[in-house]
């Protein structure tokens, strides 16, 4: 946040106070949609963390007597074909989606940052090799690559995280590399070199913090994409395996068969996915407008 | 211009080679292959039989040899045999391609014809309620999982018409053809349309800020002329790039949509082949998808260079 000078912008826009809470309140009022997105995300995280407290039933308990019950006072969102409470499964599915989303985004982003920094900073043949590899990885659609990886590695929670993280690496490294190339030419880097700072130290202490803004924007944007990819993988049956409740797999289990007889099985998991991704997209858009307008679109 | 094309072609070949290596290695990285699955299903494992079958399928040779066998076969036109159905892979893949191609074409058409005009309108009326609404709609379009949209469409068709669209390769009436192809294409294209709208909007906004637009207005050109004749022609360039990139995203959407609507295209076939570890099919399908994506990007690059002379001569 050291790169963008807020104070003059805020003053120009007419804000009366430029410190602390007043600044946050001003931003919240200016970027209403983004604040709404942030609220949704916070709700999502809170739901995931307090899953055991707000679900009345265990998401895994089979209750054959109550199969396919429509929404009622006993089961708020109905039950599925095994008699499991849908509300409980959706709440616990939030935990899984959050874990996979954040895990794979963090993994992909961190490796991408390292690759991008090295590639942009060292140039030469290291850059060339890395660039060709990123080209290759980016030539395959995200879902196809993730599908082949989960099929290759086997269905398990950490394999899904890895499989979704790897296609993210090229995108992140591209952005970081572009930023590094630009920052490398800046006078402060030359100044640091002239006082004898080692290249590594310069890269970590000076270049990296200045690439944080576009990285945060990118990571938030990718979070929505990873949640969707996990849902698609689970829908196809090649994602999160059996005991864990996953929104995507809830939709596949209820697919065309129950469309007629049990619409609540189709509607609610989908609403959950859409809401979560919508929140991250809204927040990511606002964040991008604030931090890095160059990345528009 | 010629040098540009040659360089791009060389890059294309290197990329395709890299993809083939990655796919080949990925599929064999985990112990356990089709032979294990077949024998697991049979329930009885006799090591001698298993070794024989592996030798017959060519799985006992070192990986590098297997890889070159495959690549050599590709150049000869021999795409191997499906492990599951034992028919030539080409015979399994070829009939499914036109179906997916029709869907993809329709989806792109839908996305461009809805996305570009809406993006232009949104940009020209920036800041108004219309712009706001369109932006929220496009963002929600990006947030909807396409398989869920497909399921919702199925639900709607069940409650409206009383039946779900069942795939028929030779539709007899126009309504039937619409139900079979256009409806899934719209489910897939919705997401692409949202993306196209966003890119068109931001691209138009960039252009509309330029000085030459101000000059055109100062010279007295009508708003329509400014927006379409001057701005849109320049704004269309990044949009073409994005549509090219979307050809890749489309495959992902097609995979799930074909599964939801039960359409026998190559995208759904890929998932089935993956579940069965049917390597020849998976390898060839993924290579096919990669070739299509890389080639589309190549064509888009060429188009871009043809339209914008700065790319041709600069670089």
C-alpha cells in the first residue's frame, strides 16, 4: 500500500478525514459493491469456521427414513437421497470450498511469485525456459489440466488442491514477471545495487513488496476461479472424494434424476457456490479499482 | 510479416511438443494402469496373465519408447486403440467432434453477439444505472457455475414443457434442433458473454479517453460516428484476443455442459476416458484440444497483426 498515495486522492474527492476508521468508512461508501462482496466473504468464512455450531445435524449421518424430504421446520433445506440434512451439508461444504479455494490459491500464488521473480530478475536463458514452460501450461484450459491431474494423482483433498494450484502458476508468474521487469529499471534498484546490496536482498526487500498490490488483486480474482474449478471437478466426480461434503458433488449426485422430484437438491448448493464466487468477484473488482487500476478487465 | 508467422509457427510446435510430454508423463506418474483396473474388476490376479496383457498393450516397455511409439503413430495417422472398447481411437473420437464443434461455434456466436453490444452500451453510458446493472449482471454471469445453469435450464424445461431435451443427432424440426443445440450452447455461452462484455467495456473505456476521440467530437462528428466509426474499430482489437483465449475456456464449460445435457461430444468423452484410465483416448483427446487451442491463438495472433500494423513491423 506504500505505492498508491491515498491522501491526495481522498482529499480531492472531498473526504473530510483521511485517517483510520474514517478512511475505511469513506472507501466503503465509495465502493458499495465491493463492501457488499467483502460482507459476503466474511459471512462465508464465519460459516465455514463455525460449521459445527450452526448445523443441527451431522452432514454425514445417513437417515434412510427421511430420504428426499422437502424443506421443513425439521430440515431447513430438506434432505438428500441418503437422508442427510442439506443445510448441514452446505454449511460443512463451505469449509471444504474455503479450504480448497484458499489452499490452492495460496499455493499457486506463492510458487507463481517465486517463478515470476526469478524469471523476471535473472532474465537470460532461465527466463526463456520458464516462459516456454508457462506458455505450455497456459495452452491447456484450466479445467482440462486440473482434470488430468486429479485423474493422475488420485482423488483426495490435497491432490485436488495441488491439481487446481498448478494451472494457476503460469498466470501469477506472468503478472509478477511483468512487474519485476518494470521495477528492475527503477532508480531505487540501481541505487541499492550501487551501495553493494546483493541481488537476492534487492529482490526480496525492494522488488517483492512493490509487486504485492497486483498480486493481491490477482489472488482475489483467482479465488473465485478456484472455487468454481473445485465445484466443477467434484461435479464430474473427479474432485473431492466421498466423506467430505462438497457443493459440486451435491449437484452431481442430484443431477438430472432429481430435477423433477427434488428441486431443493439442485437449487441450494448452486446458490451457495454462486454466492461465494460472486462475493469474491465483487470484492476483487473493488480491490483492483483501489490498488491497481492498470489491471482493469 | 513472414518472419513473424514463421516465429509463431515454431513457437506453436515447441508448445505442442511440451504439452505432449507433460500429458504423457502425467498419465503414467501414478502406479496402476488400465491392466490393474481390468484385473481388479475380474477379481483374480494372475501375475503371468497380467504381464502378458501388459506386453500386448505395449505397457511393459520403458516410458521413452512408449512415448516415441505414440508420437510416431500420430505422424503416421495411427492413433492407437482404445483400451476400453478396443476400437481404433480415431473411430471413437472422430464422430464426436462435429457435435462439440457445433456447440462451441454456437456458444461463441452467442457470446460475441450479446457480449460486444452490451459492452459498448455499458461503456458509452458509463456511470449510469444502466451501466451499473449491466456490470452486476455480467459479474453474476461469471459467478454462476455453468453446470448449475445447465441444471436450472433442465428444471425450467421440465416445468415449462414437461420433458428434458434428449439428444438426437439428426433433429427433424427447427424447434428440436434449437432445443438440442442452442439451449446447451447458451448455457455455455452465458459465461463467455459475461467475460466478453467486461473486456469490451474496459477496452472501449480506454479508447474513449483518448485524445483523438476528443478531436473527432470537436470536429463535430455525431455521437454514433464517434462511438462506432472511431472508437469501436480500435476497441475491437483486445476483444478479438479475448475471444481467442475464450476458445480455451469454452472447453471447460463444454465438459460440464455436455455432461449435464447428456450430449455425446468429445468433451464428455474426455471425462469418461479419464475415469477408465483409457490412455490412448485421453492422450489423443488432450492433444487434439491443445492443438485446437494453440492453433486458435495462432490465428488470433495473425488476425491481430493483420489489423494492427504496429504489431507487424514493430515487435
